[in-house]
């Protein structure tokens, strides 16, 4: 898994899933990606540790690019980045 520095990735849209329960961390990003253009990046904010494995696996299954993950120490959440491929 690639860990990103705060300035490495610019998102075109953000899915704030902090305090949301499973399986929302998989359902909502899929819906939001449908509204993005190819090549655009979705940032997923979550405090769910399972997303660190689930989101990359979801990207592989559905043919999207998992760019990497960053931590936001001030907000106590993860930032996962997905590039829309198709």
C-alpha cells in the first residue's frame, strides 16, 4: 500500500464517510465515482480501519486505480484516493 504525503494528491471530489458503518465505505464511493469523469480523483475520508484493505480490493475488483492512502492526524481519519479509470 502506498502512503501519500499531504500534498501528493489533489482530489476532484470527496466522500466524507467518517463515523459511517460498513458497507457504506464501499457503496458511496462507487456511487460518487459514477458522477466523475475518467481520470478524476475521489478522496474517501474514513475512520474505519477495514477500509485500508477493502478499498484497494474494491478498486482491483471494479477496475479503478487505488492511488494510495494518507492519514490526517488533526482529524483522526484516513484519506484514501481513487482515480476513475472507466
